[in-house]
C-alpha cells in the first residue's frame, strides 16, 4: 500500500512541475561587436536594446550569458538561430555567427 501512495505522490509532483527547462547560453568571442549582439538579441529574442546591452556586457566580461530559458525544442531552435545569424557586418575579419549552447536549467 505504501508504494502505491509514494508512486502517486511522485506522479503528481512530476505533473505539476511541467517539462524540464533549458538555458540558451550565448558564448563570448573576440570578433563580434556590442551592436551585433544587441541587434541579434532584439531580432531573435525580442529583448529591448537596454537588456541586449546588459547581456552584451555580461557575455563580454564573463564569457557567457543566459539569453533565454525555455523548453528543449524551443531552446534548440534559438541556439540554431544564433548559429545561423551570420557574421558581424561591422567587423571585416568576422566570418561567422556567434556560438551558443543549451544546458538544463536548475530546478
């Protein structure tokens, strides 16, 4: 009887938590301008310029910044959109997009 009650509680906890969430993390490099980062975050994520600037500063100073937290499918889409955004037109030596990864978000 006890195992049935335990399983029921575990199932209820899983159902109320919802699907696991993932962080989309933008990684720093030395070939993209702040303007590029701010524009990309506005176009891909809808972040206003002020928030984009704060994120650009964070990625520049710490090497990474969480730009979104969402379900796995959407996180993969956003990571892929970052990878496909293209080079920074303001920097001639820039030949590709920025990099991003996804990681499970803490509970």
